[in-house]
C-alpha cells in the first residue's frame, strides 16, 4: 500500500508531498503556497482521490471508503 501522495493544487499548481492516514479520509486540505482550501471533487471520497498522485489507502485496498462519516481530519492546517 502506498501511503505517500503528491497533492497538486488546481489553483496554483503547487505540489505538496503528504502522508495519507490509513484510518480516515481527508475532506479539506489547505495549499501551503496560495492557501486555497481544497475539497474533494464530486464523486470522490477525499482530497487525495481528487488531487493526489495515488488514491487514498481505503480505495487502494478496495474497502468501502468513508464508511464512517465522522472519520474526517484536516491536513496542512
């Protein structure tokens, strides 16, 4: 399982290398360069699935991603 992802900000193109949690989905991520708050695109479970170089760990293992709506955390804040 790959736990490191390169998130690319759609606003400024900045790439941030982040470690993905294995037990939660990240719904919000603030770009460290332009401070844009990224949110998952429609149909995606988290910012890693929308803007990352690899999908989140639950999607990589074909588990039911985001089965628990309270499992959200913030990264980059």
